[in-house]
C-alpha cells in the first residue's frame, strides 16, 4: 500500500494577500543557462495520440463537442474579461445524454459531459479498491430504484480520447439495499471521498493541468480541505511534483486506490472530476460554485506563494523595466534566432529572461511570476501562464500550417479566462524552417489543409515536429509594442 503525507495547513481563500513586486528577487535566466526541462517535448505528436480535433472544411470540430472558427488575423488583442470576440465564434454542441435518469429520480451519475463523467452519492458508502475497484452505496432513498443499478466509468477527464482512456482503469459505482458481511468497514472516514485517476496523458505538462489539476480544483475546492482523495493509476513522482496543489486541496493522506485492500467507509462520495467541455478552461455558468480560470490562477499563486498579482506599468517606477519571458524549446518548434529576438526586446525597453521551462515548478513559477509578458511558440511550455500576474500579456507564436484552431483551443481561450491579455502572431512561410525542407509548390505551402485531412500522424509530423521558427523581428516588433501599450493601460481592480 502506498500512501502520501500531506501538510495539515489551513486552506487559504483564493487570494495572495501580498502584491509586492518580487522581480528584483529573481535573477534572470539567460540563454546560456542550463536548466532542466518540464518534459515539454512530449507533445501531441510525440505521444502518438489522436488529434485534439477532426478537421472539416477548414474548421476544427473537436471530439468533445465544440468548434472554433478560424481567425485569420495575425495579431489579436483580447479583452481579458471577455470570453469571445466578434472575430471568433465558439459553438457549444451539447447533446445531453442522461440514460441513468428516470422520471422522478435524482441522477447519481451525470454522463452528459463529453469530456468527463461524474457520479455523486450520499449514504452508507463502502469503497473497495484493490482487485475489485467497486464503490457500493446503500441509501433508503434507493429502495425504489432498480436492484443492483450501477455505473462504470473511467474517472479521468478526457473520456472522448480513446488513446488516453486505454491508460485508465474503470471504477464501478453500484447501488445496494444493504451491505453484506464481506464489506465490513476497515476504516471509517468523517469527510467525503473523491475518487479519480491520474493516468491518461499525465506526464505531458499541458495535460497535467487540463486533464487533472484544473478539474480537481473545480471538483474539490469547495470542500475547503475536508475531503479524502482516493487516486487510481497513481504516479508517486507525479504527486510529488504537484504536491503543493494536493496540500491545498486536501488535509488528508492520499490513498492509493489500486493497491489498498481495505474497505473504506464514507457518508458521501464523488467518482470522477467535474470539468468544462474544453481544454484548460472552466465554464462558470456550468460550475455549481461559479468558479473561473481566474480563480484557479489565484489559487495557483497562493499554492506556490507567488507574490505578484499585477504586472509592472512601464514608466510608473523610475528605472523599473517590464520583464519579458521568452520560453524556448530544445527539439521542435524552437526559435532559431533567440539572440536577435532578445536584442529587439531590449531595444524596446524590456528586460529579457530567456529560458526553457524548468522541471522544478516551485522554482520556475517564481521566474514566471516575476515577468510581465510571456512569449513562446505553441507548445506545452505556455501552460506556465497559470503563474503570471493577472492582466499580464501572453504572446503565442503560431507555427505555419493553419494552426489557429489548436492555438485557440489550448491557450487563447484559457488566457482570456485567466484575465490575461492575449496577443497572437502567426508566422508566414518565410519564417518557417519548412521552407528549407519542402519546395514552395508543395502542399505544405499551397494547401496545408490537405495535409490536415491526411490524419494526425501526417499533420503532426510536418507542422509540429519538423518545423522550427525564425522570427522576422521587424514584423514582430508591432506585437511587442502592443504588449507594452497594454501594460501602460492597465487598470487594476
């Protein structure tokens, strides 16, 4: 049996309580510095999984029920308080399927979300993990329900993705009229249980947040630490990596659900994680507690004791320059002219911090939080936007190949929801190293969408793996100037 100790600290409200500027306390990481990666090279292509969405007629229709219509503008400034702009359209295709609901009955399991199933029940709850992976619930309210009614789900928030689901064990919740002697309580708990899995694509930095940490916050924060986690497909090193999140969300030792052979008894249980239909987002209108991604970002800053809630206003403090974090990559989609980019940022008045994302999140979160602008080529490294001060600026450089849909799904929408200003720069064919690999009359340049239609393997190999970026700093300069202007116009509330 594997168990994890958790610090019994008081859960704070979603606030930092300290808005002092810590930029002077963090030394810039230069392009010559050697740091460990967060493992960000294991992108969608390297994992070999199915695409985030299926492409049809130049649009991206996702497997989880929504579609982003392509935005063709090169530079996009988003109001961080708005959800969508007139230049984009977000369509929710929510087909409710409540097969478990019968007239006059309160549903036990909600199967309507195309990304995640969730079951909630009160009563005499007996949870058995090892070998059986069963949750038995007895409640007088269930007397009139069908005998032995049950639901089997994979408690991981990416159910539409068959590739990720193959790595997650199923758990069954079953209604019973009473418990037999073979289910006597070995351990009685006074707090609710939350059963979920961390298998799937965890280990990829983006999916760590999109599939587990954000849904876990959305599902468990309202318990204020008074909840017991039982985790399937547990990864001890993964838990250790994100221990600050777990320590803030639960005051109790984590139970390894797959290897604990005791019968755990509760009065309330939740199986699965609540989440938005999109990736790395929270829909407050669907969340029972009205949580937002801005709340998650505040919670994250609190968990990692990050001091800055707001960015610097250029010119507000004598000698205080805004800091720009340039996130680099080692293998794919890397900047080929980092030094040239740095010279341009300095010429415009930035202090530049150049680094690859660090595996030590506690340390790297401090670096990110010390910056006012963060820029990088599309990739998991941009997930670090969760550590930025509110109203900071995010610049996503989108590689060649009609990748607006993937840029929007993964980072444009989450940035807005976190109340960050978002700018987007889509490179042209001259700025892509694909121009060195393919002739100009190739479909790579003439008809990129035809390669999308050939399937994920072809699409990812060409546009995500083979491609690097040589930024035209002259063309990119207006984006940096726009970022400075946004910082000057900050109105903090």
